[in-house]
C-alpha cells in the first residue's frame, strides 16, 4: 500500500503542476516502462526550477520528456559550454584582458550546472526510495495486527485488548515485552523514516551503518606494538613486542522529534497518519544527526569526524586525522604557470593509502563544489566530472557527495574531506523508534514525541583525510 500511495501522490503532484509531464509518464507506463521511475521522475521534474542560461536550456525544455537521460544530456551540454567559456576567459586573462561579462556568464552557467546536478540526484533518490520495499512476501499476520493496533492508538489513543507490548513481540520488533517508555513504530514506518534519513544525510550514504539491539557497540582494534624479525634456522628467537589492543566505541545520544497534528485530522480516515509521522520524524532526525556526524562533540550525541584532533598528514598518528593544506591562507591556491588549485586535491587523493582509495569518496558543501568545478589538473583535465544515471559527480574519478554541514571555505577551515567512510566512520542505530502520544500538553494538538538512540564515531583514523584551508 505504501508503494501505491507514493505513486498516487507523485502522479497527482505531476498532474497538478505539470500535466504534460504526468501524461507522458502515464503513457510510458502504458507501454511497459518502469512506473516507479517515470512517476517519481515526473514529480521531481514538475517542481524543479527553470534554468536561464541559453545553452543550458533548462528543465522547462525537457520537463515533458520525464526522462532522466535527457536531464543528464542537458547537464553534459551545459558542462561543455562551461569548460569552453572558462578556457576563453583564462586565455583572455593571460593577455591582460579581464572580461566582467564573461565572468558573470561563467558563474551563471556554473549555478545552472549545480541546479541540474541537484535535480539528477533528487530524481535518482526518489526513484530508489520508491523501489525500496517493493519485493518480498509482505508483512506477517502479526506485523499487520501490530500496524493496525498502532494506527488505532495514534488516532484514538486506545490500546488493543491484549496490549501493544505483546503485539510488538509478535511482530518481531523486540524480544522484550516491557521496553522503557513509548511504543515501537511499525516496521513499515521505521523503513520510511530510514528512507528519509538516507535521502537527507550524505553521511548515511557513505558511512558504515550498523543496527544494534543494545545501548552500545564496540570494535576491537590493534593500535600497533607487535614486532617481528628475521632469523636463521638455528638462531635464537628473541622476544618481540606485544600488540597494543584496544576497543573503539561509539558516542551515543538520544535524538527526538515532537511533531503535532490536530485531533480533527486524526479523525479523518483519509489522512495517512503513519506516512505523516514517518516524514515529520525522518526530517527532524536527519537535520539533527546530519550535523552531529560531521561536527558533533560526542556529548549526548554522535562524535563528528571534524571534532577529532587534526594534524599535518606528515605527522599523522592513530587517534588523529591527517590533513593536506590548500595552498592559500583563506582559499584554494591562486593559479599560476606552475601552480594549480587542483594540486591540493591531487595531494589529498594520494595522502590516502591505496588500500583505502578503492571505495573512497569526497565530501564538501555545495558552495565548495561550485568553486572546484572551475579547477583543472596539471595535465589539463577538469577536476569535476558530471553525474551519470548510475553514479554521482566525481572528482579525480571518485564519487563526490555534498553536505552543507561541511564548513565553508575560510581560513583554517577543514572544507574538504576525502576517505573511505565505510571503513573510517560508523553510525549506530539503536533498533526501533519509540513514540509517546501526548494529547494534553498543547490542546487541540496531539503531539507524538518520538525518540531513537543514535551513535557515531571515527573507527579507522587512517581511512579519512582532510583539506585545511591554509598554507601549511
């Protein structure tokens, strides 16, 4: 039912805002095309902004197609225009000509490319999210009974005759018939919350995410200390050093959301209360945890990777994150005949051991992406490459993810991260989101106080490198 609800809402949105796009999607479905892809794409295209640059003709020119490949083709054409204009401006600067009009045009095209890139990523996320949960044999009878009882409790505040706790155990949400505070949301609602979190947080897309049944998670590690040596067949074997073993854990905190709705809306049978709760809670959780995974101090919240001690990569040691300098005090290096701002990215790329580069990705905010799109490597190759239908944009061939929780380029800021986050950073989710129904505090609104334990920490300091905006 969730799947059909998504299709109905998306298609209805498309018809209301851009009927031609919805009709194209409906026609494509009638001819056997993927209905999820076409409907999700139509809804995304219908609400997307127009593009002004003449060569980058914009969403209005391709809205009716409902075709992701056409958006990608438009993006690639825009990037080719951008490169040509940038080359022309660089040639003019070498001749001592500073063309303000040309610079403004380049910046406008750059912004258009950002809009198109965001559109592609949003469309792919919508399609992927719609496909999740479409397979399998469906929920068990116990899970359905729990979901029905949970919805009745949300609407009217009534517990089932045999108790919600018993239904939670029967639905395999927990093995404990008396958990602390609140009721566990149904599996379908939990899945919807996780989808929203995945779409909103870049860190969840690239980090290692584990589900834990208890309040903690630990990982044994070897900090070094074991030694070895070469000996002859009859030589004595002197004692070697002892390994220094330790345990890394996550910094945990309880994240909460407290959305409210009127009792009149709850009484309305058409109102999808579970979908509303999943969306409200998911967005609130995503906004709070997204920042903590990057800058959190670890006090009653996850510890972000930028909160650890950072040292020049030449002085790297376990427990600290190594960094490469950008080459300028408050920006990237100024290009000259012998220096390129792309040099720091090449250095950062190679600062990560080759064993970690397979699976590595870049992380920065959108403003930083707009700046580095203008950079070229020493061999003349452009640093940034546009996304494809299967992959995000890349820098030096590695995926690029944007997260506006990353610092903006400024003196001493760590504006760029590069690493294998699957191996370097772990996010822990305490299984189950709990909800308390509160119809009393803020009449006539009914609040649904929802909580979940979330943890996070760096679990491999060698797997993540940073770029510091500085000369050294």
